[in-house]
């Protein structure tokens, strides 16, 4: 019984993570809107738990079918979703292929919810057989197992077929002997399609992308690298890189008096910029690349063999994290096309490179420049206002306007800023604004590709539709919304926790880098904090809710009062200790409150219905950061928890929460 609950919970989280990763790799813009799959997964899990024990058995009999259908549709109809919004920039193609957007996205959301509802139903059936906190405990252990397992596969860079085989084996075990044949056919189809994807020429997986390398054709000498189906990089011979119109050449042309002895390349990728630095006589090149697979491809395929040179030192790390930790000063720092094409996780709007383009990041680069040094950045910026944002920020940090050179049309540019104006020679011109200059992005509002502090209308429409579908779906499961109203405190607890979890992901990304490993460690830490709270509550006969609430708000107040730059300025070990304390103390206190409230609920199904709606609502509230910045989310969290505490005084001992003759059990693993 306990082992099956553990397996079901682990499978649930493993499949959720695999769906987020695989669909984002095959459908353009789901890399940016992975919240779409996350919320679909969470809705499905909740509905699976909300189904009464005697209903929905057809779901468990046909669990693998929607999973196989989803894989077939994505494989046969890969989609590039048209995104013409002028409010936010996406570095990708804009043409639409495959089925229309209005067909693809609802079908994908519905299939995801159906898949996770079936697995959630399996887990719920095991939940009902155990006492509440014991069931919650094993659910958390299973979730931790699923999370760590997927993180391990990411570290090993396992291809998608391995994910499919593991998911298939787990589902076959959960389905039992009665469903062996019924499960085998769709699961075999799913694994076969993933095997075809894995066997395709030039396909490999990194912790961030599905990478495809295209070999040169007869008329070209360049290797082309695509990430998640989007053209990302090209490997070019040194002769091509050194052409007069090459953006790789421009940082050296604009700084002729610079010795270029020590060069830092952030976003080293396949090695083009590293090869250029060596060609200009660099004695030491620190090549920072967040994706190990991209660096490996460059090491094996680049004709100049830059990574074999003993003067090159490779660092597989986040660029901002490297800047914050190193004490080296450089003659030239280059931001080399660091557009990530992906988010950090399904729970935030943060991209891998977001913290490289804030004012604080430019200040960090400035601090690491030697006398006479220079900073350079280039990309296909697409919009003049984005060039103006970066040009204005560099002007403010360096005290003078940077040099700007356009290439490949007006939408692409190289910006070069010397420590002093005499350290740069603007062969083309100095930057001048083309119109109203948007404010700089900052560490608290790290959205450089967002023109104004606003929530794009596309987000509002999609999130509103998801909330509407959630309300209708919960009602269709047989849960009366009026009955769940008495669990308003559970609704608010779920919303607050989801928002708090997102804030912690963002904080750790700033303090330690936006790498997959940091992200995995944060989620594991959240699960451990919740598990610790459950273990403490299981051993306490009674808890003082007032004391717990005071501890919760005190920890939130401390997290609010200590600004991020103070933590960021600490050495590594104290920074880690401070980050853990600030992030996990509120989670621990909140979970003690939640566990105690859950034990008093007479109707766990209705309680979880309210908690589910709250969790989804909290997931949508994360988009408030586009307006307010991330630090202000702590105020929203505090307001939600305050509302929950007030509501708890009226609902905890209300007419619905009285002892019943049935043994009290939890029918899900709610969000605290």
C-alpha cells in the first residue's frame, strides 16, 4: 500500500516534468509558456483526487491512451505558434506550421489535464487507504523521488526515449496485471515514437534543450545548431568570423588600443567568440557557457579547435553567477548572443539569461574590467526600443555612450563600451536614442524583453481561460462550489504557497545562477521543508496556531526587509545559509499551519477543491511580477496568508468541520 502510493506519487511528478520538458522542446513558445503545461498538469492532478472513490475507474483503465495520443500529435504536427505581440519579444521564427493555434493549445492543455487526472486518480485511490498525515508523508516522499529522478536524467543528458521507458514501466506496474495488455499497446507506441526521435541524426539532449546539429551542405562550411526547433547558433571557420562586417570582429575593431590579453566570453557556446579572442592574441580566455552540450559540440566540431587551446579555461556555469564569484579583471568582457530560448522552469517567467541584462549585471561587468578595458554585447535585438534600453543602461553605468554598429539590418547591433570614452573608438557612431527610452531592467524586475511594466494581453486571456476551465471542471467532478466556500482559508493557503514557491525559485536563480541544478535543488528543498513540517506535526499532539502564525509573518517580514543585493554580496557559504533561511523558514511555518488545518477538515474533498483553486490562482498571480517586480510578491503572499488566518478563525470550528464517524483521511496531497 505505502509502496504503491510512493510509486504513484513519483510517477505523477516525473510525468509532469517530462511533459513540460518534452512539449516545450517540440512546440515553439511552450518553452516560454511552460506555465501552460504546469497548470494543465496541476488541474488534472486535482481533478483526479476530487473524483469520488467509486467514480472515474475508466480513467485508470485507459491511463496510457491520452499520453500516447499527445505524443503522436506533437510528433506529427510540430507547431510554431505565431506571436506578433509588440509587448514582449521572443527570439524565434514567427510563421505558423502545423495546426492552428486555437486548435493546438486547447487540445494540448486538455490532453495534459486528462493524463495527469488519470495518474492523480491512481494516487488518490492509495491515499484513501492511509491516515491523513501518513498519506501526505508518503506522497511527499514520492514527489521528492520523482523530482530527483528527473534531475538525475537531466544531469546524464538522457534522451526522451529513456523518459518514456521509465514512465511506461511505472505505469505498467501501477496498472496491475488486469491492465497489462490494455496498457502495453499505447505505451509501446509512445516509446517507439520517442525512440524514432532519439535515433534521428544530429539529435541530442542537454539539461535545457533538444539540440539538433546540421552538417554543412556542399555550398556551406558552417554547422547549424538548433535548440528546441529554433535556429540558435552556427559554427563558422575563422576566416568567416574575421570578415569586416562580422559582429564577432567588431569588439576588437572598436578597441584598437586594448591589449585584449584577458578576455571573458559569457555565452561561449560552440566557440566562435573564443576563437576570435585567441586570434587577437588573448593570453587567457575564460569561456563561460551554461549548457554543457553546446560546449561539447563546439569542442568536437569547430574547425579552429578553440577549446583545445591551453589558454582557454572552460566554465560550465551561469554567466551572472560567474561574474559575482570571480575576482579576475579582464581587458574585454563579451556577452555573446546569450538568448536562451527557454525558461528556467515551469513556475516562472524567468529566462536563463534574464539576470545578464539587468543594470546590476552591467555594473558587475564594469567592476571586472581592468584599466583600459571594454565591455561588448551583440544580438539580433529585433526592436529599436530594446537597443535603446541597453544603450541607455550602458551609458548610465559607464558614464558615456557606447559605440554602436548595426549589421544584418537595423534590428541587429553590436554595443561596445570602454571603461572611459578614450578606451573606445566608434568607427560607425556612438549610440543615440531612436525614440523614448524604456527604463533599465533590474534584478527585481528582470524582464529586458518586456517594453512596459504590463501583463501582455495574451497572458491575461490564456490565464483567464484556464481559471474558467478550472471552475467548470471542479464543478463537473461533483464538488459543489458552495460547500468548498467554507474552506476559503484553504484556498488562500494554496494561493500563497504557490506564490511563495515561485519567489524562492527566482531568489535562488539570482544568488546562485539560473542553472538546471540550482532549480532542481530549490524544488527538492521545498519538498524537504514540507516533509519536515509534516514530520514535526505528526509528533505534536497540539499546536498553538497563534504562535505559528506569528512565526510565519516574522519570517516573511525578515525576507522582505533584507534586500537581494545584501545577500548577493555575501561570500558563497554565508550566502547559501542566508538564502536557505530566508526561503525555507516561511515554507516550514506555513506547512505546520496547513497540516494542522488539514487534520481538522471534516470534508477533505471539498477542502482540497478549495486548495486546488487557490493553488491555480496563485500560479496566475505570479504574473503580477511583470508589473511590480518579484520582491513585491512577498507582500501579496503576506496578504494571502493574513486572509487565510482570519478566515481560519471562522471556518476551523464552523458547522462543517465536526467529527464524523468515518476515519479522517486526506484524499490528495494539497498545496500548503
